[in-house]
């Protein structure tokens, strides 16, 4: 259960930080933004579905 929460938290933090920086601080090029956002979303989904398989 704790691993699930850590994965979801890390994914949300990555996604929010990238979105905030891109919108308010500096425009991040798509070549960097898209793979990082996909990793954040993947961590959220892995954490969400991790206990479903048990």
C-alpha cells in the first residue's frame, strides 16, 4: 500500500512541477516536456493499478 502511494505522489509531483514551470517560469521544449509528462502519468497509473493485480 505504501509503494502505491509513493508512486502516485511522485507522478503527481513530476506532472505538476513540469506544468507549472512550463506555464509560469520558462517554456520547456516539447522534446523534454512530453517524455517527462508521460513518465509522470505512467507512475500515477502504475501506482493506481499496482494493487489491482494482487
